[in-house]
């Protein structure tokens, strides 16, 4: 039970909880006992121990509390457990956010138990040897009806009708006794021997009080057992829900007997375990069989048995189509035939006879016939195993003769023992008759009144003659003589002799003085004494009677003697009892018993020790659980603490929340009606008892649902979304029938192909909230199927139909490049390393090939391939390494290719001398000698800058010039100009080459005259161009003509003047065309046509595009 102190826990903090709880223990007095617990919580909880009755006395010889830092176990140890240590113990784990409590029971079997004659206070039965008649009725009460006839024949019961009548009466009484502690008991399974030398007793029972003590007896003697599998104790008890399984390990002949299971001293089940004197003369041997062949195991016993138990892979086998069990006529040879062996039939097979067992392997070899490869092999008529039949028959015959001889010897010994027993019984009867006769004669001689037919008599006492006096009268009535003592006191005690005429007879008078109590004092003593827990109580009672008087005080039938808490005093004429530090368990009947030689007297009183009540008792009785009301009843506490119940205090929790709502005191009636409920919700209640002595511990009820449980229907079969080697993704649809409430989540299960076992995918307390799930707990290469169940307020519904089988492996995938942004062009300075990585995904693993310009790469290129990545590395790159490198990633599904241009270059050398000419007024043509690197670098181009005498600053007038000539416009007369030409490539620009200074002088006195008209003429024609794909291309030429000609650009005879993909300009006769990004569609013949009224001129060139296009982020 966990109590949370605050409603909301801080982050990373938690309340205490038990990951391992202590286990209840029943142990012999003097043995070592230990309880272990492991707790968790943040901050680390503090662990303490307590007991229900009294306090724990911590001492090295009595009890010790320890903590193991390695295993994190908190333990409480009893070095030598004593009867007074038997109690209910509690383990508390506490931190600042909450408290966790766990209870455990310690039962101690006292060494003096075998000498007890009455029922013990702890509920165990009286231990005494069991008579045969008692044993047979114990067996019959738990036996099946089909076994009645066999049991009666075994124990010599002939009146079958009388037996059934008496058995029905005993069963009725037994059921009434059991009903006091057990709600119901079913599935009683008699003792069975398994193939691991263990025997088990199984039964299903529902205890009314889960703390009720359970005991195991063998032939009426209590057997110690543990609730854990331990090597120390032979017997153990395992409880799973309402199922109880007693286990007996290391079976031997001494384990035979009548085993009984008791609850609080009431027998609920008995079973007779017989160990036959049998063993295996020949054990089963390993059998190797071919697939579809039969296999046979066989064994020989030392004594006849009608059947033995056969096990296959620890599962019991029975006669059927698959397995055939054969027993010989003499019941010595037993055979098991496994029909039509398949690989799944291979494993360990065992035979169990009594408590003896033997086992052997069945090995099934696959069919090696190549003709049957991929097909189901044909059924074979041969049989593997079996051995030599004649040898088995010979051994069985020897065992039969040996067994018959042993039985004859035992019969002779039994007859001899029977004769001796009858003789002893005859002697005992004769002695009893003689003793009876002597007793009768002694009784007749003791009569005080005698009749004598004589004439003269004399009566003497201690040989003194007695005469009539005060208090004594001697009378004679014919032959009848009387001696009468009127008031007998102690002085009249003694031997009296009567003589008459020489004859005499004697008699003895004994004056009895038994113990007695005063009436008034006895009335006071009988008044019940009521005290509170921890207080003391005193009893005192005077008495009279002849000494010696034996005085005994009892509490609930158990004699009291002086201890630290009990003091008994005796003095002349009275006795007293003082009880200190009283506990609730000390309540009961006080009895005083006085005894002397004349009699016994007893007096009774009651002592009531008041204490807190015990918790209320279950199980709950649900009176009503509708959509708006929950009404239920419970049982009053087992012990109210000696006080009247004032109130029951209730708390309520809605399942799924951490808070408890206090309902409040509801009065002394053990029932409650809750109308503040929501339909479909589940509620849990805590109930405490309140009396004038305080409040009890709580009883927590099971969950109760408001309204009938309406479970959801099955969802759709899970659909495999995708499957990989380490993950399988599933999805499903919600059920059509939700049960009237919302679907809270789902439970998912998986199963391997060929297995019958479904295993959970998600923990039960962590339901799946979505309609899909990624199953990661899979083994690569295995085949799985899945099913899913919906959960609503009522709980989990039915599972869906299973999904299709799916392999846990990556799907077949065509190679695909995974880089979102990848460059297709790379510039490397000569002498540096060039490295290029490319990422991809493919399934199965692909073949990777690199090529340069369509051929294999050189040996100096290093290729490295890892999972999903390939790297190309060129160390100390040279200009000859320039080229287009292509990667080919290929598998059985398809292939993917990618090319990258790697250009190895260096800074260019400057161009040669620069010349300036004026061909057209207002313009100058700058020309220069090509850079030495122009032939080795097709991407080399030029840039021209200008400076005039007016501004004196250099500025760029043209860039990306792929020829060796440029016409500058807007040249003003009277200014001095100077030009610089730079060679540029991908690595940068060269040093400039400067032109000589250029000056156009100003001409004065010029008059306007008409210039001579002329047709168009190309001064500078178009140049051939080869441009890389994705780069700019700049074409230019110079034209003169008067009047000014109209210019038209064409590509493949189609006009480009209105095409927005081309930038066309005409400045002072210099015509230019710019293509920003050259593509394959730009390849072709380019023509410029100039026209005026005087004529027409044309000039054409070709543009060649090489390589692939560059992405937008290439630079």
C-alpha cells in the first residue's frame, strides 16, 4: 500500500515503492529466519520494521535489522526463531513525498507441539497418531466417487451403504467447518509425481481472510514448509492467485503417507500418497529415428504395475493417435510408441513408476533423400528403437520370479506376526478379567454396614473399643448391627474393626475435605475485568480445603506460570494472579483450578483488554453497481478491540487518479451507498473502523465499476506499414463496438511463427494510446504475427484476428542517394587533396563502382565504402586528375548514378601585352595576347578595368570575356584612358596586364556636315563559344553602318529578340547577348542580322555545351 503526501510530485521525485516484498514463512523453532525487501524512491526512503503485537526487541541473539549496499536489500533476521516471534510484521518505507507499507506473516512450529493434547491457540490441530479408521474417512472425504470401491476394498469396509450414509453426514459437517474460512474450493488435484523427482498437491480455494494460516500434515504430524523454493526445506508452497501448489522434493520411500491441508485448524483436503516398491530393471534408452518413421521406448520394472506415467518434453502423454502405450500381460514390460516422428517431436521422454523415473532423448533426423527435397516426406512403416525383444522377456521373467519369491516370504512373516499378535491379545484379556474380579472383591469389603448372624459383637477403632457417646450411636436390630457417626470430622478418620465370636471384619473411614470457595468472594471473582492495552489486571480468591492443594491458573485453557508479565502468588487460604503489560490477544477466559486428594474445583472469570479494532473484513458484497449508484456491504472486523463500533470511515479513489477523497464517517452499519459516480468509471474504497479506542488499519477494496462492464469489440487486424531488421511498424483501426465508452488504449501481442505462445509487446500498465505502434523487440530474420485488443473503462476486450506473418528484415529497396544537397562540381588547387563523400541507402547491400570520364579511375584514387557511405579520395591532386567522376550504386532491385566534375587548377598567369585601337568614333577596341594557361583551362576568362584622367579610379567595364578582344564605349575626347586586363579562373585572378595610355584630342571648328551613308558591316565578328553547363555565356560583336542598322539575334533561325531568357544590348555599335545559365537547350547556331536602308549584313557562330547542369547551391 502506497500513501502519497502531496497531490503533485516535483519533477524527478517519486514516492517509495517495493520492488521486492518479503515472503511469508512457516519455520521450525530454533531455525534461522529472514525477511528481505528492496525499496525504490526519490529521495532514498528510510526503512523501518514493526510487528502487530508488541515491539521488536533488537538484539544480536534475538533480532537484527541490516542493509546490504551491494544488493540494496533491507533485511530483518532472527538467528534462532522462537515461538514468541510468531506475528504479523510490517515493513515501512518513507520519504518526504509518501509512505509504502508491506505486511508479512511469520509462523513458528514449536518443538513441544508433539506433546500437546488440545487444539492450539494458533489454529493448528491436535497432533496425535492417526488411527486406521480415522485415516480411511480422511481419504474418503477427499476422494473421487469412482475410487470409493477401491478404497473400501483396501481398508476392509464391506457395508457400502452404511459407508455412504456416514460419509454424507461427515461431508456436510466438513463443509460447514470449511465455510467459516473458505469461500469456495475447487479443482482438487491429488498428489502426482513428475519426471523431476518431485510430487505436487494442487487445489484452488478462495480464502475469506487472506491472512488465514495454512498448515500441511503428514500422517497427522505437522510438516514445516517455505513459500520460496529453498534447498533447506523439503516442502514448499507456491501460491498463484487462488491456486495453491504444495511441492515435495527429492522423493523417497519415507515420503509415503496421508497428506492433509488445513486452514486455521480445519481440514480442507487430504490425499493418500503410496510409494510402491518398484524400480527400473531396464531403463529407456536414446532412440534415433528418421523423419516420418515410428519410434519406440521400452522399459522393464522390478515389480508388476498396471501403468506407468509417460512424459514427453515434461508434458504428460496419453494413449491416442500420436502416442500408443503398451503394457505386457505380466505388467512388467511397458512401451511407448511415437507415431510419425517429425522434427518437433524431438526431445527428452521420461517414464515414471512410483517415485522412480528414467529418461532418454528422441533424436529425429531429417530425410536425406534428395528426391524429397522441398517436399513432405512419405510416411514410413519402419520403427526405430525397441531393442532385443527376447532379452527383455528374459529379464521380465527373472523379475517375475524374484517378485513372487519376495511376496511369499512377506506372507510367511505376516502370518507369524498375526499369530503372535493374537496370543498377546489373549493374555491381555485374561489379565483384564483378573483385575476386574479383584476390584469387585475390594469394593464389597469396604462396606461400613454389615449383617452378621451372631450373638455377641464388638466394634473397635484402631483397636480401641468404641462405645455409644455424643455423636456416636451403636444400635442392634436383630441380627443387623449399626454404627452411626452423626457429624463426621477429621478425628473420626481411621480404620474400624468389627469382631463377633472370634470373627472380624474391617472398614476404613476417610473424611474428605475438598477445596471450596466462599460464595460472596466467588461472585466478585466472576465479574469480568476490563482494562486498556498496556495496563495490568489482578485476580484474588480465598479458599478452604485440606492441604496439600494444587493451585493452577489458566488463560483460554493455557496454564500460566511466572514470567516477566505474569506473577502468581500463593499463601495460606488464598491465591492471586497479576497480569501486566496486557495486549489484546490476552483477552479471554481466566480459570482457577484447585485440587487436592479429595476433589477438584474450578472458577471462571473473564478479562477484556481494550485496543484498536482490526481492519474490516472482505470479501465485498456488491448490492448494486448501476450507472448512477454503487452500493456494497462488507464484514465487520474480526476483532473490534473489545469496544462498540462507533463509525466506519471511508475514502474513495477513482481508478487512474492518485488522490483519495474522504467520504467521512457513515455510522456503525457495514454498508455504503455511493450515488456520486460516473457511468463506466471504476472506483476503489478504503474502509477503517472507529471505536472509542481509536481507528483501525485500512481495508482497501477491489475496483468496482459504475454500470455493467461493457468490453469493447476487437479492432481490425494489425496492418504491417513497414518492416525492418530492428523494427516493425503496425497500424490498425479502432473497433466498431466501443462498449459505450471511449477507447482508452490498446494492448498489443506478438507470436513467432511455429509457436503457440503469445507474448505482450507493451507492459500491461503502459497501454498504447495511438492506433499504431513500432515494435522494436524483434530478432532479425524471424517471422512474426501480431494481434491487438482495445481497452475502455471496463477493461480489455477481445483480441483481433492475427495479422499476416512478416519478416523482421529491411525491405528490398532500389539504391537512393540520401543527401538533400549535393555538389556536382568541385575545384581543387593543384597539390591539395580532393575528397568527396556520397551517402546512399539500399537493400540488399549494393555493388559500388567509380568511373572517370566513362573509364576506370587511376590507381592513385582511393575508394572507401562503408554502410551507407562511399568516399573518393585523390591525394596531391594534379591537373591531369581533372574530369567527371561517376559513382554507380547497383543491387538486384536497380541502380543509381551520380557524376561530379572535379577540376584541378591553379591561379592563372597574366595575359600578354595589351593594345588599344579606335575603329569606331567614341569607342576603342582593347586586344591582348592570351594567357599561357588558356589552353589548359577551358574555364579561363578575362576581366577589363578602365581608368580615365578625370576620375583616376579603376573600375570594371567587362568581365567573363572568353576571347582576347573587347570594345569599350563612351570614350570621351580630351580624356586620357588606361586599361588593365586580368586572367581569371575558378581559383582567382592573375596579376593585371596594362595598356599604354590612350588620348583622343579635341577637334575645334568642326561644322555639321552630312556623313556618307553606307550599308551595315561587322567590324568585330562573333567568336566560337564552348561553355560548361550551368555557367554564363557572353557573346559580342561590333557593327558600323549609316543609318544605324536594326539588329536581330537568332538561334537556329528563330528570333531571340523577344525571348526573356536572353539579355540583348546594342551600345554604340557593340552588340552583345548574355545567357545566365547555359543548358543543353542552348546548344546550336547563333546568328546576328544587321539591316538598314542601304543593305544587310550577317554574322554567325556556334555554342557547344558540355557537362551536367549545376544545382542552385553549387557555389
